[in-house]
C-alpha cells in the first residue's frame, strides 16, 4: 500500500513521500494500514435521464449506446469539474458525492453548481443530438446534504458511502420535474443567501416519517464563497493590522516601489474582512484596487486569481479615466500597451491560463500595470493563496520585477499550512512581510455578538456559550450565533464543520485513528490515555504521530504534572474529530477507558461519563436494551459516586449534572434509584432549582417509604420539612429529633450531621444562639468525621452566624471565626466562604470597614466559582449589611434588592422573608415608608422570635412614620417582647433602637433618650462600635 499524505515510517519516523512503498531513510516496507470508516457531512447528487425507455423504442441499440456514453461522459465531466466523485451509475441515473474522499467547506455549493451545469449543458448537447438522431434529452436532479459513513483514505479512487442522506437525494430526484433541480433542507440552509432557490411544497416520501420541504433551484449566480461574508459589520479590534497595511501602502507610494504583505491566519479569522477594509481605505487614497481569489478546485486556469484581478484593474482604470485620456484598453494601437492588452485578451483573460507562452503573459500583465500605475498607486489583493498553483507565486515575482517606479501594494491572504515561517512559498517578492492575524479577544467577541444578533446579545447565557465555542474566530462566531436555537440537529455549524473536516481529511489513516482516540478521551488527554483507549499497541508510533498533529495545529502541548499532556486546539476541532469517528468504534474506546479508570475512586465521574457515552452510542446504533444493561449499571454506579463526591465538595452544579445524567440510565426497579433521586434533589436545590429539587425529594421519600428504606426516607423528610413554605419551626425541630435515632441505629454519620444542623438552625432562628452553637458543634463533629466539605461549610457558616449575632462579644467572636478558618479553611473553599461572610460583619460592626469589604470580596470570588445558588443569594445580604454599617445606604439598597431577587428565584421562604425585611429597612432609611410597608407585609409564623422581633420593630417604625402612634407603640412593644426571648444582644439592641426612634418621632424626648441608652447597653455588651455611634447620634439629636 502506498504512503498516505504526511505519513511517517513506523520504524524510524521519517516522513514518507506520497504513495511511497519503502522508507527512503531506513528501507523498511511501508506497512499497509487497516482501513477506517469516517462519519462526515457530504452532499450527494442524483441525476436521472427522463424518458429513457422511450429512447430505446426510437433508436437502434448501437446509436442508443453511443448516445448514452456521450451523455454519461458529459454528466461525469460536469461533476468532476467541480470536485465531485462519481460513485456509480444506476441504469440511466448517475450518483456522485461531494466531500469524499476529502471534505471542503464549499461542498454543497460545488454540488449545486455541478447540478446546474449538468442541467444547462444539455442545451448544446441536444442541439447536436437533435440534428443527428432527431431526439433530445432531459434530466431531473436531486441534491442533498447530510451525514454519511465513508472510507477515510484520501487517496481512494472510489466514494463508497452509506447513510440516509443518500436515500433523500434519490427521493428528491424521483420527485423532481423534468429539467428541475430539487435541494434538500440542509443544502438549502447551507447555501442560504448564496444561491437562488424557491421553497417547494412539502413532499411525502417513501421511507421518511415526516414530509420533506425541498428547495427548487432557480440560479447559482457567481458567488465565490459558500457562506455569505458579513462585510457589513464593523471591523472589530484590527487597529494594529490596519496600521501595518496603511504604513506599507504609504511606503510603496513614497518610494514608488512594490511592497508585499501576507496576512496569514486560520480560516475564518478575518483576513478577507481586514483586506476589504484596507481596500476601501486605499480607494479613498486614490489607489486603483483589484481583488482575485484562487479557486479551491479545478475550475479556471492556473492564474485565475490574476485574471480576475486584471479584469477589475482594467474596468476600474477605464471608469476612472478622464474622457480625454487614453486608458490602457483604448491606448493607441502603435504602443506596446496595446500589444500587451491583445496578449491578455487572447490568453489570460479568456481562460485564466498563461497559454503556451507564459513569459509573454507575465510581460503583458506587468506592462498593463505599469500603464495603470503611471500616476496612481496600485493595490492587488489575492485571497485564498493556499489554493494557488505553484506557477502563481512565480508569476507574481516576475510581474513585480517589471514594476520599477510603480507604487504597488501586494496583499496576499493565506492559511498557515501554505507558508513556511519566512513566507518562502511566495517566491522572491520584494520587501515581503508576513503578518499573523490573531484571534479576537473575549471582549471583542462580545462586541461582535452585539452586532450579529440582538436576541443573543441580550441573553447572557447564549452569548457566553457562543463566545466560548468560537474561541476568537469571528467566522465561527457568526456561524454559531446564526444556528442558535436551530433544530436541524447540527452541533457544529455546517460552514465551520467543513473547514475543520477538510483539515482532518488531510491526515493519514493512522493519524486519524489516534486523533479519534484523543477525541474519545476528551479535549485534554495524555499518551497514557490513548494507550488505554486503543485496541492495539500504539507505543512505538504514538510520539511521532502526536508531534505531527501538533505541527498541524490540531492539538497543542500542555502539562499534567511531570508527564506530557495535550489539548485540542479548540473545542470545535475536538467536536468535529469526535463526531467523525464511527459510533461503534467510539463506544468501544469509551468502554476501554472506563474499564481502566474503574479502580480509581477519584476518577468515578470520568469513568461514569465514558460508560454513559458508550451506552448512548450503542442505543443510537440499535443495540438491544439487554446488551446495554451492564453499561448502564456501571455508569449509574460511577456517576452516583461522582455526584455524591461533587456534592460533598461543594460543587452542586457539577453534582446536579452528574446525578441527573445517571437518572435515565437507572432501571425503575433498581434499588439505587431511591438514593439517586435523593442526591439529585439535594444537588438541584443547592444549584438553585427549587421546584425540581422539591419534586425529586418528594419522589425519593415516597419511593423509600414504599420500599421501607428508612434511611432515605429520613433524609428526604428532613430536607422537605425545611422547604415547606408555611413551616412551623417546631415541626422542623420535631422532624430532626425523629430522624436522630434512625441515623444513630444505621450509623449514618451524614444523617446525624444534618439532623443536628437542623436542630442548630431552629435554635438559631429562635434567637437561642448559645443552644444553637452547642447543636452546631455536634453537627460539625459528624461532618468532620466524613471529611465532607459541603456539610462542614454549611455547619460552619451557621456557627459563624451565631457567633456574629449571639451573646459572645465581637472581639471573642472574631477570634473564634479566625480560629475556625485556620482549622477548617485550608483546602476547602466552600468552608472558607461560609466563615468569611459573618466574620466580615463582625469586623464591620467593630468599625473595620475596609477589612469587611476585603473579606466579602474574597467570599464573593469563591462563591461565584462554586455555583452554590443559595450562597449566591445570601452573599448580597451580607454585603448590604456591611454597607449599612459603613453608612453607604445607596450601595446597601442595591445589594439588598439583588439579594431579594435572588431569594425569590430560589424559592426559599425563610430567605425571602429575611431579604424582604432587610430591603424594607434600607428603603425606610431612604424615607420611602410606603414601599417599606409593602415589603414588610408578609412574614413567617411567630415561632421565630428573632425574626419576629425584627419584623414587628420594622412595622412599628413604618406605622409611626405614617402617623399611627398607637399601632406603632403596640407593635414596638411586641418586638421587644420577642427580642427578650432571645439571647442576642443585637436583637435586643435593635428593638430598643427602633422604639427610641418611634418615641422621638412621636415627640417623647425623654422616653427616646431612655430607650437609646438601653440600646447602647446592648450594643456595648456585643462590642458593636457602629451601633454605639448610632445611639450616640440619636441621643445628641434628642437633646
């Protein structure tokens, strides 16, 4: 077997010449590689001759055979001219494929152009046939784009493919009218805005469940790109590149010489857009500008790009010339410019080729350009130089050598594979410079999204997803935004898929196989991962292949400790590489990887993901359920273990993802389903999905009760008791005490920690913080035995709240919080965040406002990364309280509103009631008592004395402001009574301060001073420096 492109010798890793049978370095025979099927998106063309049966009755077999051979040759020529591969003839029908063996980004456009030419070429053919045989031919054609399976060998001569895309193309052809070309839905989508078609009525086709809505081809036009270019958009952050191009142009003008810049960058990075902007600017400076594009396949001649540019140069020069002047095309016949024009008209401008005398063509181009550039600068832009024939760079060098004294700026655009680092592929062009066009920054991408689609720009989640996937490539970003919300099932936009698939199709089979294994592992992988995923021994050739893939910029090197590691250059390359491999092959690779990871507890979620993928792929392939059962069982076990681990580690979003994926794999009768429902419900609750979490917990409880699983039932009941919207805290306390013996008997340390946590929270909510601290320390002991980060964080956060609000003086509470941070904080970010917020308010009440802000900033950074929705709702509550302590009421109101909105979204009744009161207090301080009254209207039952004390005191101040003295005094008295049932100095101080303000507003100065002194006493006990300042201000105002 001959060597594949860029293949290497298995023995010495020397690069092999194309189709080599022996290594030129060591002499080893090139080993034949096992064939590998590839999944790819192609475009299929079916063309059938109309009325062929009638022809056989009219014509003798001999002229009929000759006619059919000529017809097939004509059709084949049209297809192959545009890059199609004829797979087979079926009777009078021709089937061809575009995208096999190598995918191109414009396969759909090539196929439609070929189809149009097949139909239109019959006009001339029929004129000849009608004259000789008295008959004419007509065809009907179907064109369809879709996914197929094909051989991976780029050197293969045949295009054996299979897939539903082929069947649909055949059906479209059968339903087309004579002379009609019908396009499949995906072909229409791929070429929207590029070719002209009209939608045909949906057609019910045999073998398809739903009617298919095809497009009827009207015309192809002369579009040179398969996707419309968005040159209407503002150029985003290309100031440096534009400055370089302008300086190059100005140097060419100043020195009357040739200057060359090559813009090199990946497909879609914005080279053409940048060139178009430069061309507009150059025209504004008086330059004559022309563009040419190298075709990607065999239409036109070797100098097509130059031919296109010369036509535009001549047209622009003619249109810009004054009436009395003689532009090149109308120069006097005795000049050599006229001779040059004649040479170009008869050669290059006629067929895009240099003809039999290339030297004359080059001279003619140079002579005409000298004439055009005699008094004006010239700018020549050549796009897609990676498709250029070898003769083009040589011709450019020869033309440039003739243009002494002409201000010529030559701008070449190419993809990276075309040039060496010094740009040598462009020959000896004068003053050449190579400029790499860099990806856009993240901020630039968001600016581009805002221009592309207003809906996506205003949907933060969609915008983030689009920018993340595009990774700085503006064309990718355009395509991704364009298909958002699309239901075509294309995970990667067609245009992007074509660009990447073309690069993958350049790989040898062995390289493709290893890249596919890497895609199965994930975006990040190590050589050890590939060896584990492979079905045979890759060790001898792995390093060389990986080096080649790095050179091709498909993957890059990273580090994984001391071992070598790699990463796909982009998520999209990873997706296309993964999707291109056969599903059965991928499933086997996933299974091998999962089996290797099965013994590592820390890799449970990774193993579970691979088993899940294998199960899903086997399902798509139609493997019977019984054969997939073992995969599902192993996936459930691993995903459940990984989810519980993520939940304990304080990452509820990740836990919810893992556990939710395990649910559909878990058999309804599987005993693990109870725990899976419970853990998924817990994770969804913590991730902010209150309704879903409540539903799953209810299902877990009911299922556990029916199956007499007391442990799961107790866990679910404990969670649900806390979630009940109208709960009495006495009921929650009762439920916690009920579950304690269940957990104790089972030795369920997690359950014991949670039960004591609930008891502590109830005592805390009742304002009995000394009792709360004792219960919470018991909960902490159990959580510490588990080494469960999330449980520790929850318990320690609650403990710190009681240290903040409870009877312990501030300086001692601060010392205890910092001691807890030292003991439990290292290595546990969620623990640290839970302790930092109450500590910040202790520092704030002590007057250390900058320290409080720093602590809250650190907590915010941690919470933002962890994705704990409840913590994210609670954080602005603490920030608002800190801003009140610092006297910044504007910032306090903004944060209180944010907290209230987050609590409403979360659906936690206690949290919502608390944030309502906090916001009401801030709005009251701003003098908006009516808004405050509305916020303070609702409240939870009065078995929470601390909350009731704050609520009644707040309502009392509102009623006093509204002029209802009697109600205000009664409510304030109730608030103080509730506060006396707590051991919180802050609760007692606040109700005394509220009463002092009410009495002041009612004109009772002496009473106000007395209550202010009482408030000062309680603030003093706590060490609340800011509170003492508040009472001092009130006393001074009262006097």
